[in-house]
């Protein structure tokens, strides 16, 4: 088994690889891989914006393992992940990991700590709907199913009933995340032992089947002690789904898309900073560029007045888009947003180092597009302060 150690968006490595391995890497689309034009028998491999660990099948039982480290410290990345999908679940002091720890072991350690805290007082119980075929009446009859399956016979009965049980969505998420972490390579022995102990306490809980949708849960006072652990469980299950299919190759592993992480952090943090400014904010709000509603647009972040009038628009871009022939695609996109939303200012937010901080006043339009840069490699408190300053710029552009 070949193991490649890479860094996100790092310098391409010239690696001695069989052509079959190189082609498998190229097909996976997790990294950029092409034959080295200078050195025969070698491939140039470069990580893109996906970090974590993954195994890529080559032929038969042969696999190649990719270990892709993020550019920023793991503790910072875990903090950013706390804002994933429009939620904020832990403060900077909750994310305490060793400086040199890798992403997967660190996330596994954090999950075990939060899950143990969640179930320390016993497993949460609640009502869950069960549907069953029975010989006695329990709950209520599913009339449509009764007629479809039994054609007027009185028994058996197709019934639905609610049971008060620990086998609810919250515990099923914890159980399944524990199972997944135990299967992944790279989890340290001590953390694996803690997961096994956690798994014993969840032994009677039904795991979520492979390929099935994750059960929904809703934050409430009753499940408050579970919130952080559930957020981590969802991160584990989405990043470590059984099959990733970025290309024509099935990839197993734990993978995090840094562009999505950055987008979630920027939009959620801006929403929190502007929460008291009046109106409301929307993430991924759908709009149309044309009057016939044929050209759909989905800006990352829009702030609205109470009456629904757009007040500000922003898009998060982890990397500047510079496709051949369209070197300023991000600016064109923001110009379209501002035009359709009737706004004089638009904001593009980049990770520091991927675009300069500047403003562009567009000819014959009265529209100004601002490019901002956030430094992710700094203390979490400073990063949040910079994001609050950015929110003030959105509320009162210069």
C-alpha cells in the first residue's frame, strides 16, 4: 500500500508511481495528478481544496492512501467546522487539540468527549413512530396499507404506534458516528478504546443503514446536552460517508471540502454579527437574473430589510476563480447579483492570500464590488472580530 502525505493547495510533488496508480489518482479528482514530463516513471501530484484521509482503489485489493493536511492548524479548522451548515456549536476554548495532531484523530477525540458528556446522565429517550404488521390492534390502523396489502381481510393489521424509547434519532446518530470512526484509518489507539466504550453504551441503539438519509432532529431544551455531540456526529457521517464518488472511482475515507467550510463560516458568522441590525439574513437565497425567471442565482449571503428589500449581498470564495478566458469570473458573478438585487455594493470574501483587498467601481452602473480577505490562521477571537468588522462594512459600505 502506497501512502502519500500532501498539504492542501501545496507545491506539486514528483512521486514515483506506477501508471495505474497515477491514473487512479487522476480519476478520483481528489488531487491533481499528471505524468512528470521531465522524470520518467514519476507523477506530479498536488492536493486541491479537500483535506483528510482517503483510500483510492487501484486494482484488485491494492489501494493508495492519501493524507491531506489543511493549510491552517487543525484546531482552527475544527473551530470553523463548528459553523458548518448555518449553526454555531462551540466556542474556541472547546477546541483543544495538540498542535501537531491530524484532522481525523482530533475530530474523533472531540467527538468522544462531547458524546460522553451528552450521555453521562443516561441515554435520552423520546417518542418514535413505528409501523408494523401485527395480529392485535396497537396504535392506529394504516388504512391505505391495510387495503393495499390485505384486500379487506381483518388480520393481520397494518398499524402505526408511538413508543417511548431510547432508539431515537439523536442516539442513532451517535451510534452510527461511533461505528464509522472505528472503521476509519488514522484514529489513535487511545481514542479507539474510548469509542469502543461509548459504543458499548449505545449497543441497543439501531444504527443508520448504509446509504440511508440521516434522521432529522430538532434542537430543544430536552436534547440540549446532546447538541454539540450531534453536530460532530453529523460532520463525521457526512465527511466519512461510505462512498465518495468525486469521479469514476469509489473512494473510502474522511474528507472535508475547505471551500464549503469557509463558505459556511463566513455566511453564518456574518448572520450572527448582523442579527441585531434589523431585518433578517438568508443563506443560499434563490433569486433570478432575468424577468422571465429563467436564469437562477443563489448568492451565499443576502441581508434583507423587514419588508424583504435586499440590503447587502456577499459571496465567500475560498480560492479566486481564474478559469482560462474568464480571469475575473467572481467579479462578473457579483455584478450580476448586484444588478438583479438592485444594490450599489457587492462583497466578495476570500481567504487571505487568494485575492487582494480592493474595490472596483463598475462603469456605467453605479455598482461597486468590494474584495475582502479574511486571515484564517489567527486566533479565533481575532478572526471573529475581523468578521464583525466585515459585517459593519456590509451594513455601511464606504
